[in-house]
C-alpha cells in the first residue's frame, strides 16, 4: 500500500509539472529542456525527502512551497513573463482533479477502498496526460497571447479552485464534514464563471460579426469605387492626349482649309469636339480624387434630370486617405442620388447640394438632398426601407469613427442633411 501511494504521489507530481510546461507558451530549446528536467528532478527529490521525513500529511501541507512555487518561478524565468506561467501551474493543478474524480468514481462503483483509488489514479495518469497534451494544451497556450484581462478571467476558476481545495480539504476538514458553504462554493464559482464566459463570448462574437460585416462592406465599396476612378482616370488621360495633340489637329485643319476641303474640316472638328466632351472632367477643387468622384456623380445626376450643386474647397494633401475619401463621398452621394431618383419616379423634383471645405487640417462635408418625409431613425441613424440598402450609412460611420470625427443625419423641411467633420 505504501509503495502504491508513493508511486501515485510521484505520478501526480509528474502529471502536474508536465501539464504546466505544456500550458506555458515557451519556445523549447535544448538548454531550456535540460533546465526544466533538472528542476523537475530537484522538486521530486525534495518531495521525497519531505515525504519520508514527515509523511504524507506534512507533504500535503508543504506541497505549494516545495512544488508549485519553484515550478512557477522556473517557468517565469523560461517564459520571461509573470502572469501566464502562474496561470499555467494553477490550470494544471485543476486538471489533476480528473484523475482523482475518475478514481473516486471507480472506487464507488466497485466498492473499493483507498488502494483501488490509488491504482485507478495510476492507471489513468498516462492516457489522460496524452489526451490533455494533444487536444487541450494547444488551445490553452493560445490564450497566453490574449490581453491580460482575458488571461485573468481564464485563470479565475483555477485560482479559486486551488485556494478552495487547500482550505477545505488539506488545511481543514470543512469539505469532509459537510459544511454547506464549502459544498456550494465551487458550484457557485462555476455558475458565475459560466455566465461571465457567456456574456464575454456573446459580446466578442457580436463585435467580430459587426467588424467582419463592415470590412466586407468597405471592401466591396472600395473595389467598386476603384473601378469607377480608373475609368475616370482613363477618360482624363484621353483628354490630356487630345489637348497635347491640339497643334497637330490645327495643322490638319489648316491643310484642309487651304485645299478647300471645308466639309472634311467640319467633320474633323465635330469628331474631336465630341471626343473631348465625352471625356471631360470638371475641376471642382484641387483634390484629384474628389474631382473624379464629383464629376462621375454630376454626370449621373444630369442623366437623371437631377440638379446638383458643388461648393468645394479642399487641397490635394488632406488628412484622409484616398480610399477612405472615395468610400465616404461615393456612399454619401449614392444615397443622395438614390433618394432623388425615388422622388423623380413620383414626378417630384430632386436637388443635391454638396458643400466641402478644409480648415485647420480638418475636413467638413455637408450634403443636402431632397427626400421623402417618412424617413425613420434609430439611434440617430436613418433606417433603410429597402433590402440591400443601409450599408452606405454604416460605411460612412465607420470611416468617420476611424478618424475620430463626428457625423450627423437629420431631416428638415423635406431635406435630408448629412454633416461630417473629420
């Protein structure tokens, strides 16, 4: 019986130390492996001295000082961190409960005593260790890269169980005496930890889904905007070529006139004029990106019979990236154009007024457009009344928040007003 107890005592020590090392995110080298093996040997040797000198009860009392503390210290040195190695040791101690519970279950089923319990604990040690190393340890190690708040939340239950186990089972007999506070403490801790886990997980999942949705939306908007801008830049390039070749055009026309080919000259003039008008980019401000976007929407509004006015004064070097500016202006103007198109279908007029200026490295944008009077708002944001709409508003809000700016959506006297400062 004494030999089995000693073997079981050694097995649980090795079980806990190996798990502690596996849970701790350490890049193992030969030097570190030799150091941890030497530390384990010293700990086991010291445990044996205390065991044979004072017995099992004294070893249990001193176990935190002769095992857990030196193990945590050496892991802190190897890992060069303080919090996670301690959590690794506490988590490994919690996992030792699996061995004890399985042994107690077997002893209860087969009506065995302490000898059977020790034998079962010895039997399940290696298979259980392999399962934990293979399936659980990688997930536990991944938590070491999370913020300290997440690590503390993860280590809360192992820490409380560690204190509970020593206070109620090793240092006192509260658990064996059936103290109701002691009996209900760990179920209470598990309930609280579970609710905290559900709350945090649901909040994180909601944030992640919102960010993924927003990222997907922004990616789609940027791709579409980039395609439009490339087409406009190509048009601008062609216009530049026409202007560069103006001298050659004049020479050709002069030759036609000198030779009396007036009809051919007239046809050539019409051809050049139509080509240049089709690729014209109106200059609204010094910013090339804004000019391209404003020109595209001015053309679309003109095709729909919608009046659009621009008062823009921004430079080329504004504190907003081209992609963000493209998404912001494209979504805002797209929403304004869509609202006016709905009114045109009803036989009503539609107008859009765009004001944008730069001051003290800040960009101010206001777009006022005709709208219907039945627009609903939720927490200050307009609610899309049609499927597939509403992404533009979220894209605008995401960009404004990214730059620490402010936005405002409102309706006044049949006019929808978007105001942005960033």
